[in-house]
């Protein structure tokens, strides 16, 4: 607020000087329309930044001067051609002045953007790049990356070195958001004679995503691979609680769909590759491929096990159930479900964990995408997005706590009494 007050006072001072200059020119017999226009422009700018009584009084004086000047000019005997020439010169001068002011503002903005890019590029550590302390949490690092990535993306930032700054921001996020990479970076970066970025990149096992891929992945929030990873980790951790017979039946919702899709795409790829050369190769050459295609389709339609649940009602999945810990509704096949997943069994708990994770993971992705859309809407209207759009949605927090919740639940069930 005080900064705006100081800037407003500067504008008022400039306007006063312009008015004084206009009075001097009027005494000398020159036209003072340009100086009066400059004074009005700076007074309006001062009013927009910090309204004051002084600025209002000066604006009123400018209006009075303009009215008296126009009356005096009308009363003076002069030809219409001279009046047109004077007004044309004044309008042209005012237009040139506005263009010069716009150019100055554009130049100042470009210089500020270039300075910000150089500040990112000259940062000595990844923590300085993201502007976070060394003890920053993962959520703080994600929020910092989100803010900087939107600001320095080459499509949104016209600075010459915005692309380089964006790449460095992406490298910093990929390093600090991964616990193993962050620990290694902290150890290497503690040596004052080593360059942290170069030392970190020297590790052959670290493969960085390209900045554009990282940007799309971060703001797209596609959850499928992560959901499958968590499910496998949970099943591996609690394999000792499951019987050997039930484990052979539990194929899972995601793995079955992915196997079917991969088989279909493989079959389609063979058919497309064969079509262009069919006219030049003997028919007998295709018999082995036809057999492979038939075998592949049989594997798709007869070899894969259908999913054990879905979230919508259908003729096959007609029985509605809900998870015990979170109340998520899902539908199962009543003909086989109770036999494979008896009530209160460990297999039923494992399946409900998968149902809960699948549900909250999809909900988390939808809510994050909606928050991103709202943030872009605010930015497109040149408004600052609300802070709650950067907060982690409740569904995401629930998803992250599922493993601990089900672990405690299983521990209580299997504890000796």
C-alpha cells in the first residue's frame, strides 16, 4: 500500500511539472494541449494507484484549463485550416506519446522477465532454483514447481532464456521430489568444491524425464501406473496372510484390462503390418500368421479372467457392496464372488483395499484436474488463484493413508487375543 502511495506521489509530481510547463508555453504563445494531456494521464494513473484529494483537485484544474482553452481558441479569429492543423499535430503527438509509454512498459516488463530467468539460471543449488528451504516437504516442493512451471513455461513466458530456466526448474523438481535422488544430491552438494547439478547428472542410473513430458505428467495427474504399483506393493507386503488357493484366483482389476488391451494391440499391429504386402507374397506364407492371430484372439476371449468388481451396475455385476472402512460402493458378480472372497476373510480385505485405492485415486485425479482448470481460469483473467486451489484434495490424502489404515486393520484382526 505504501509503495502505491509513493508511486502515486511521483505521478502527481510529474503532472505538476507538466502543468507548469504548459503555463510557460501558453505565455510564449504556444499550444499547451500536449502538456495538459500528459498531466491528465499521470493524474489518472495516480488516482488508480492511490486516490488522494490532491490528485482530484489537479484533475479538476486540468478540466477547467481544457474548457477555458477551447473557449479562448473558439473566440480567436483564425482560419479553419490552422485549427485543423493544430489539432492534428496535438493528436499525433498524443498518439506518439502513448505509443512511447506502451513501448517503455513493454521493455520494462521484458527486462524484468529476463532478470528472473537469469536468477533461476544463476542459482547454485536446486533448492535455490525452486525457492524452498533445505528441509522443505514434498508438498512444498510440488507447490513451488507448479508455480514456477506455469510462470516460466516457454509458451507463457516471452523471455529469451525462459526455456533454459524452465528446463532447470524441471530438473530441480525431478531431483528433489524423489527421496533417493534428494538424499544423494544432498550428500554430493554438501561438498563446496563440487557442482551439485553436474555431480547428480553423472549417475548413470538416474534417467530424467524431458521438461515438457514432466509438465504434462504433473499437470495431467494420470494415476493408472501409480495405482497398480501401490496395489502390488500391498499384496507383496501381506502375502503371508493369504492362502495359496485364493491368491491364484485374485487377478485384479487393472492387470486383466491391461493384458487384454496389450493382446488386442499386438494382434492389430500384426494385421496392419501384413496388409500392404499381401499381394506380393504367396498365400502359404500367411498360414503361420493366421494361426498366431487365432491363438491371440483365443487368449483374449477365453484366457483372461474378467475383473472381480466394477463401479457401475450391470447385468453381470448386479450385487451392490461397500467397503467396510470407507463405504465405497462397488458391484460384483453374485455367482462367484462369495466363493472367492468370503466375508471377513483376508482376501476380502485385500480386495476392498484395491476398491478403495482405485476409487480415491480416480477421484484425486479428477479433483486435481478441476483445481488446475480453475487456476488457469483465474490466470487467464489476470487474477491470482485462491490459495486453496494449491492444497492437496481430501481424496488424495485419503488415498495416501489407505495403506496405513488397512495395515492397522489387518494387524488388529490377526493379533492373538
